C-alpha cells in the first residue's frame, strides 16, 4: 500500500556515500491530534554521529516510561555509538527527524533480523519519536525513507516486533503496508506484567 506523504521530495542516499548537506525531506507539520496550531518545519535526513545523544535520549525515555522496548535499563552513549558504527559498516540505514530548533525529535533504523546467514535479506525496524512530538506525523515521515533504504540495501523483508498494546505503532505500520504475521502471547515482561508481541511484516 502506498502512502501519501506530505509534499516533499524524499531521496535515498547510499549508506556509504558522503553525508548529504541537504535534508532528504523538509516539510511543514501541524498537529491536529494535540491541538497544536503553529506549524513547524521538520527535516528528515540520514543520521550522523552528532545525532547520537539525541537518538539515545529518545530511546532511553522509551525504556524508562513505555513498553515500546522491553529493555529495562537506559543504554549508554558508548553502546549507541557501537550500534551506529555497526549499522554504518553493514549499510543499514538510520534516519533522524530534526525540528526547527535543530533538535533530534525522532529516528528510525533497520537492524539485522537474525545472525544466521539465510536471514540476511530480512531486517527488523525501529521507529522512535520523542514523547512531546508524537502524534504529529513524524513517525510516518521516518518510516517511508526506511522502506526506500531497505530497497536500496537489497533487502527482501522488513519485520516489526510491536507490543500488542502499542496502537500508534501498529497503525503506523499498517499505513505502510505491513501486515500482521503473528501474535506471541506473554513473551515479554516489564513493569510487573506479561506482554504480548505482534509481529508485522512488509515484503520490500
Ligand atoms: C509509534 C510512534 C513511532 C508513532 O510515531 P508518531 O509520530 O507518534 O505517529 P504519527 O503521528 O506519524 O501517526 C502514525 C499513526 O499512528 C496513529 N497514532 C499516533 N499516535 C497515536 C496514539 N496515541 N494512539 C493511537 N494511534 C496513534 C496515527 O493516527 C497514525 O495512524 P493513521 O495513519 O491510521 O491515522 C511513536 O508514537 C513513538 O515513538 N512511540 C514510542 C516508541 C514506539 O512505540 N516505537 C515503536 C516501537 S515498535
């Protein structure tokens, strides 16, 4: 299913190519959901090293306050840097959303799905938007380029493992043609309760 993104030109740049100086997408967003009336400018571009503290902060906030990830402990900048270096080395795309103040307000990435070689054409995705910026369409802006990036990387399938109660993430993935492929009951445990995980898949 194709999605009508805001009127922007979205262009994928080879992971090993020099970092573009211009954003992949610049768009003006408003938030009807939160009743925020003033529009703001959002840029989507490949992540660079300097974005890592912002990426880390968004992830760690989700670790502490949500079941979007089943990590319990915040990660360190060293761990996030090692992740970034590995993704760069292996050609997996990472994108960031930058607001008009230059802050990282969201990120998306592809990660290897499984170490066994026969799974090498499959990736698992991550999409995280800062708590105060959710519900404004930034998740949508971040997921589109990721799918394009998967095509460029020669991947065949993208899997999203989503907490079954994460309605926003499920809706986001449905909007990009992901289909429910499985529902695992009580495979996660966080905040004192068992959690179901929905697997969604999109063939590239
Ligand atoms: C999931 C997440 C990435 C979505 O990003 P977002 O910028 O908030 O979402 P968008 O504004 O682009 O909206 C995407 C879809 O989610 C829906 N949505 C957004 N917030 C929602 C909410 N609180 N409840 C229900 N649906 C919601 C939107 O309506 C839209 O669906 P539609 O196209 O059917 O209308 C974001 O909420 C987030 O970072 N959550 C915490 C981390 C997380 O859950 N990551 C995903 C792990 S699998």
